[in-house]
């Protein structure tokens, strides 16, 4: 025991009222270290300790499932700064081309009408888009009047109009236009409709024209399998056999009901300058002009 420690203990014994124990001299005693933690205040930092530094930790990314469960919508496919915008490509058109053998009246038509229909069907087989202002398939598409203009030029007809309202005035000059006022697809006003006739609509889109004819197509006839009337041309959204389609293709010929879009069908006419067997060029088989030109009927 340390001599100083022994002296302190002996001095305290009288105060404690006890007798001093007998101390024997021994060798150096092992003193267990006294833990200091209980005597240190947890709120008082050590003067020798370096100052604490508070750092913010980035939370781990939240899995997509967790984000969805909290009803939080995060932006998707956000481009990086400086990234080039994606290149927009036209989707492959879903068209429904047919062949002349699918048409009920094709084999009985004059050669000029058969050639006209074949030209139409070749264009519809090229998956061309609707392209406003185009009358050339090399542009990748055509509009409605551009389709008719191109087909008639291929038939050797000169001075072909370009716009739908111009086609309308063109056929009215030969007094061969057949007006249709009914919305009933079985109206007798359609009894004189023949393959190769031009079809006319108003109000298919908002444009100021006089007369206000905005759409034109070519009538092909009826399908063999179910008798559906079909037509060829260019449009941004019509149907074929109940399926929505667009571009340069074949469509169902339907008379739109009021208030259901697709404009108002107003009538049809044969094509001026296109010779038909037994009929003067450009006249409809059952028109008054055709009757006068064909004695004996």
C-alpha cells in the first residue's frame, strides 16, 4: 500500500469511531482502475475532443412500389440536360387493301371504269398517309382531292380540278350531279350510284369555300361477301368493315347521321371525260343527258 494512502486511512479512523486495523507490510498492491464514465456528464463534451460535425446523409432511393403506395406521381423519362429530343416517326398505317376480285360489279364494268378502279386499289396498297396539300404519292401521302386528281390524271383526263369544291363545280357544269338529301342509307336517291362515280361531302372540316364542299372520294361498288358499299380515297379517320382506318385506303361508304361528324353527304356524279360503253363521255348511265344520247332506251 502506498504510504500516503495508509496515513490518510489511519487519520480517518478516529473520526469514524473505529479502531485502526492492524496493517502488515505487503508488497505493492494491484489497484483496479476506476471507471470514469459514471462521473462524466453526458451533455458536457470533453475539452480535448474535437468539435462534432453534423453531416446530412442522403436517404436511399425509394423503390417504385413505395412511391406508388403513397399515391405520388413522379415524372417519367425526364431527359438529361443537353439531351437531344427523340425523333418522331410516323407509325405504320393499318390499312385494309382489297383486290378487284373482291368487288361484286367489277367484271361487268366498262374497261375505262375497271382501269380507274385498279388505279385506285394500287394506291391503297402502298400504305400512304393522309397528307394535306399533297397530290403526289411520292410525298408519302395525299389528301382527298389530291387522290382524285392524281387518279384522273393517270386516266389521261386533262384539266382536272384540284380542290373538292372545284370538282363539285366541274361535275355541275355537265348537269349530271345527283343530289342526296336523305340520311337513310337505303334512300332511293342512291339507286343511280355506279362504280367510278365521285362522292361529295360538306362540313368535314372548317374552311371557307364557295360552294362549301370539303371532301371528295371515288365510289368502288359493293363487296362480294356482304354487299357493303365501299369507296377509295384519303381521309384522317373513317371506317372499313367497322374498323377505324386512315390514310389512302378503302373505306365504307356511309351516309353520316346528323351530329355524328364526318360532315354531310350531298351527292354523287359520274366523271366528266371518262368514256363509258354506250354513253357519251362523262354522262351518268341514267341521267337525262345519257337517255337522249342513247336512242331506243
